[in-house]
C-alpha cells in the first residue's frame, strides 16, 4: 500500500529560506511542493522520506534565487491491483459507494462490483438481499473490506460543468465481490468462530504433549 519512490528535481530555493540549514530548507520546500499531492503513476505523497543528494546552488541569469538539483525519496500511497483494504463508507449515489481511508477519499465501489443481490433502494441506500429475504444495508460510516480492482490517473480537464464532481487526480475502483469482502459486520461471526477453532486446536495439542 505504501512505497518509496526516488525522484530527481531541479529545485529553486526561495531567498527567505536561506537563513536555515540547507537540508532543512530543501526539505521544507519539497514538502510544500509534494506533500498531499498526487504524482501521476506514482500515487499520493504521504511524506518526504529522505534526501539522497544535493548538487548545484547556481543562480541563473534573470533569477533571484539559487537552484539545486535534489535527489530524494517520497513515501507514496499506491495500492496494487488485487490488494485488500479496509475503509469506511462516506457516501453513495446511483453509481455505487464512496469509500474513505481518512487520508484518501477518491475510492468508488461501482454497483456491478458489489456482492450478487446488492440493490439500491428507494431511499438511495444500497443493500444486500439475502436468500432468506433479509436486507443488509450498507450505511455511511460502516467499515467495509474491498479489493482494489483498478487505479486511474485521469488528465486534468480543460473545462468542468457546475454539476461535475471535483476533479480527482487519482481514482481507485474497488470490488466487494467474493468471500470475506463487504461490510466487516457480515463476516465478524465467521472470523470469531475460526479464531475459536484455532485456539481449541492449540489447547488440544498441548494436552496431548503432556
């Protein structure tokens, strides 16, 4: 889910930062430029991990600041396809569910990637209809386990309509089709039973050894 990405960048250093130690000033400027930003095909920057090399410090004609060539590593949020994550439902619409990981919210679980039998009710909520005729609603703030099915880095749109969603530079689509996926509450009893069976087997093995 988190990876280190090494980048080399030509960094102009604002004069007001030059009274600080060079490495501290460079890190501060890198955080301003990259922190909480999405870098295409790399992911969302969580932090500046370290600075590997600093070269230069030249002042080019017509510029009032020195420029450094900096090699550094960023800690990026970039889940891989097939990874299973746990988040909270933050909203829903006719397309599906919106899910949040607190620090990242551009996650969608479309209707066709939900458990078989999941339908949208008249109140707009999605719910799973069981074979017994019960309905298990997927409500806001419910914890949900999903599988990452795709990651997109769409280009910045030239124009946006008033009713368009805010632009998301990284979009994750998730799936809750399959065993163990969906609301954590659906699977909690089964998981507790499995843990109990494992503990029982461990106790039995200990008694045999005695």
